[in-house]
C-alpha cells in the first residue's frame, strides 16, 4: 500500500479573546480609535489581550491507501480540529498535511448543502464540487437516493429536511460519488440505528472493495472496533497512542475519572453532595483485579462517606458495552438488602454478582450512590474492566465473542423422536 495522507507536525493555535463587545455604534467607534494605543500598552507591559489555546500540537501521522483509520478521544481532544485541517476548512498554525486524492468529508449536518436547493440539485452540486462529471453523477443518482431513503422528498428544498434526512443524503452522496478519501465525523450519531449500521457497512465496502481510505471519528467504541483495524487516540491535542483498534479502545477507556490500580478506583468528592463514593473495587474471585477470566465470580465494593449518619445507602451499578449499551443493571434499591444496625457516616457496600457469563472484551462501569431520597453521586462510565478468554466450561474451547456479548452455561439433552431417551 502507498501513503495517501501525510500529516507532518500539525499544530493549531486559537486565541481566546477577552475583549468586551460594544453595546452601541458610538462605543464601537471609540473602541476602534483606542485599539492602536491599547496594543502599544499591551506590548510595553509584556501582556497580551488574548489567551493562547493549542487545539493540536505536534501531530504526525501517515495513512495508507485503503485503510480505515479510527480517531478517538474525549471532547476537546482535537479530533474535529484535525479533520477540519485535513478537509481544508481551517489552516494549521504550524506543520502541513498532504492529501493525495479526491476527498469528501462529513463534518457536521448539512455541510456542503445549499438549503434553498432541492435534494436532487444538491446531489449534482456536491458531485460537481467533488470533481465528478454530470454523466457520472447521473449514473449513480438512483443508487444514492435509494440508499438515503429520500425518494419522496428528492425534489423538496433540503431546508425542510429533518436532521436525519440531511445526514442520510449527505452520507449517501459522499459514499457513492467515489472519493478516494472519505472523512466522517460523529454526524452519523444523528441517524437511527438501522441507518448507522447501513453506513458502517458501506464504509467497510468502500475501503475493502474499492481500496478507498476512510477516516472515522466516533464515540461508539463498538463501531470503531468493528470497522477499523488501526486507531489513533488524541489526548489534549497530542497523539497519545497509535496502533490496533482494540488496544487503542482499551487505552481510551482507561482514561477514566477515577484512578484505577489493579481493580481499585479512587474517587474525588464532586462538590458538596452527600453521600458520596470514595473508592470502588472490582473483585474477581474475591481479589481486586481489572482482568477477569471468563466465567469467574464478579463482585463490586463501594466505599462511601456521608455528611449525616445513615442506616441505608443506595448503590446502583451498570455494566456497559464499549458502544454504551447497558448489559447488566443491579441496585439495592429494587431488591432486599440489609442496612446498618446503627447509623454510620462511612462504610463499605459489597455487591456479589456471582459467575458472570460475559464474553471476552472491555466493559465500562457506571456507579451511582445516594440515600433513600435521591441518587446524589453519579459516576458515568468511570472505569473499565477486561474479561479475558478462558475455556469456561472445562471443554477446552473458548466461547466465541463475534456476534454476542454473553455466553450461557446451558444444559443440553439429546432426545430421540420416539420419546425413548
């Protein structure tokens, strides 16, 4: 494979201005007259009117032709800024990016569409922008409309489209007009689940069947792992990790609010809430660990403190998939659970789940702590633990985790059709 995108020490700096907005025309004129003198004063005092913020710094990366590259990171990590630089929407402050091929990008809903033009007209407009000839666009037109599922609205101005219709048509145009590089930001989250699956299938087809390159940004880790072999993790504007998608997803999920050390997560009190969690432990067969062999006994311990003595503290624990789907939900609020004989201001609550039948993978965990009145301390996806492969049923074979989240130790009987055994 040959290199189609070269990113060399890209950096993007923004100035966070603090200047006061004029409230009248007269004030605006006065501010304009004062501006040169204010600048001289700032330079003489060694100060600055703006605060510098680097959205990206020293990012270098090569992307091969035909590669599907995932780009993940927290909000504000620099993902969208990098895509805007690659899409030529903004210029980098330093460094350069070389793109060797025709590019189509989906950065936000409606990008590249003229609101007063119909869906039909916008398909031809976008195709022309991508460098397609009218005959080429006409040849793919019916396929684009069918994929977007907007047949009944194709001659309606797109300003009357819903956000979902916008995204469906925009993706269909970008994916069917044969760009050599397709850049997709989180816009697919606007569509429904069925359309998201259709888009993922199309991106896989475009890369594998046609050898085109896809850059894909998503907070859906399951989609990243399903579509991408290679992934990039951005942290505070810098490259934190580049490698196999599974390893990068694990690294990203480890960037939690708590500090995890061998299954123990320490937690800071958020403001003045009470009660609140001070630590959470993952126990595998009774011992703290963040790695669980398949079929092991799983428990959680939550340490808490309270401003007032309490007999009962409510705890809710949810295990998620990397895509955010809830797998398992437990709470002492909905089932009998003993409280403390005497009121306490601190304590520990242990929750036994027993042998958990999860297949191998990484599973984020959310925890809520509260009293009988309300859940006061919310910790969404605060840490993760990993289930590792093991022959859980003493058969010497490992249950496959291709299309399922859980395996189940069911009992099987072989019966003859005559009812004799």
